[in-house]
C-alpha cells in the first residue's frame, strides 16, 4: 500500500469516526429518490400512467386478482430493487424477486424447467447465448405488449418470446476517498499503469452477458495486449460486478470495472464511488425480459411486460442510468453527467450474432490471461 493511499484511508476513517460520534443520536438521512413518482396513475378503468394506457380494465383486474408475480432476474440487485419498487408503486402488484448472476440463473432455470418446477412468471437475463438457450428450452411464450412502441432496432426476438428491454453501461470507476482528486484514470489504458498495481479490480468474464460484453469491447476496441497488461497489473478478480463495486466502495481495490446504474444507486446511499466516461470508449450490453411459458401469474406477468416497455417503465430505467430501448425516452443523465448517445462512436454494443459467435473464444482468452479457473 502506498503512503498516499494509507494516508487517505486514515483520513477517511477519522472523518467517518467523527461523523459517527456527532450523529450517533440521530437517524441517518434517507437516501434521495433516484426514480421520481409517476405524475398521474389512474386505476378506475384499467391502468393509465401519465396518460399512457398500460392495461385495459379486464387485463388489469386479472392481474390484481392474481395479486403478485415472481421475477427471476440476473440484473444487479441495487437497480432491480429500484425497478421493482417503482413497478409496485405504480401498479399495486408486489414482486417476489429471485436474483442470481446470469450464469447461475441460467443453470437454475435449465434445471427447473425440464423438472416442471420453474416458478417464474417473468425471466430477466443478460447474454444473447443464455436467453437464446432458454428460449430453445421453451422457457418463454410469445407476447406482444400493447405499449411496445417507438422501439429501437433489434429489440423483439424469437417471435416476441423475449425483448431487449434496456442496456446497462459498463465502464470503470474508482473510490473517491482513496484516489486523490486530479489523479483519477481517464482512459482504459491508464489502468495498465504500474501505479494501479495491486489496487485494480475486474469481474470474471464468465459471470454473464455484462462481463463478456466488456471482454468483447476490450478485445475489439482496445486490443488483446491491453487485456494482457491489465491482467499483469496484479488485478483482483471478483465473482460478479456487484461484488466488485462493493470492494471498490470498501477500499479493497481503488479502481475497477463498474456498471453506471449501480454506481448511481450506491452514491445515493453515500458510497464513495464514481464512474468515468473514458476517452477510449465504453460498452453497453443487452438485458432481455420475457413472460414464462408456464407463468403461474400470467396476467400479472403480462402487466409487468406492458409496464416495462411503456414510456413510464423505460423512463425508470433511464433515471437509474440505463439506456432505454424506446426512441421517445431521453438518454440518461447520471450524477449530473449526460451519458453519450447510444449511437455515439464512444459506445460499443456487440450485435447479438457477434456476442454469440465470440463468447466461447473470449471467455477462454480471458481465463488464460487472468489465470482463472472457476
């Protein structure tokens, strides 16, 4: 540990201790709301949010009668909690969440489906290979949300069995208490500088679509030598990007790969983390959502899809810090920073075909460079 880093940690600990002593008798202030409430929700004749019809009377009453739904999700815990809370506030329908990393979720569904034990009403997962595999297993059923309008290209898949519903942004970030102001890395290649050796993190590439999307971006845009140098910089490997963000916030590593929405939510909870829009670009990756073929709460599942594809649902994703898939919903502004337009040259998104084509080779290359065997 460098002297500067040790000094920063000691200062941070002293500040924290003082704050705890001076506020020990007062409750902590509530975290600010990232998602603004809907302007107007009408439930007398179906469900209408801010003038947009989400469901007609029969569909909404059926969902209300079912009373709840179960969501199987590979989405990161912090943003998924924010999304499902907004859905429940808008619709009155609670969500029972089963959350695992996308690779673990794929394994669980692949075991439950053939045994007739799949309890999901809705499935949300990243990685084109995973979602295609689940669709081939008959996990989804076709459904066309009436709100699926003004969509970008490449959103509806397999006859409407599943949809690309938003795109998280993957970049790198740092601990604001450990990294001194003015010394922050500004590009990916900055991270290969020896001064970050031993304080650099990354999530293992097999964690799901997010990590593989990052690997594809790094290999295609930055080159294989970049990944070799990153791996050689005494880099700590985390099992998932959520665990890595926790490690950055705790100061276990100073800098590492992060998802913008998770940083946004962590900052709202006073975590000392910040993201960077690198000069050499960033990547985005797909999250897919579909109604389960054997959904026990089918009407509630369809309502969830309607809300997800609506202006309101897509605005929730944008407020959290994800790219929406509707063209009539603004690009996110996160922590006062406008994110690049998704069509900007700065933003890399592998096509679903390329993501599937290169997945096995990218994973093998990443594992070889980092000496990782799960």
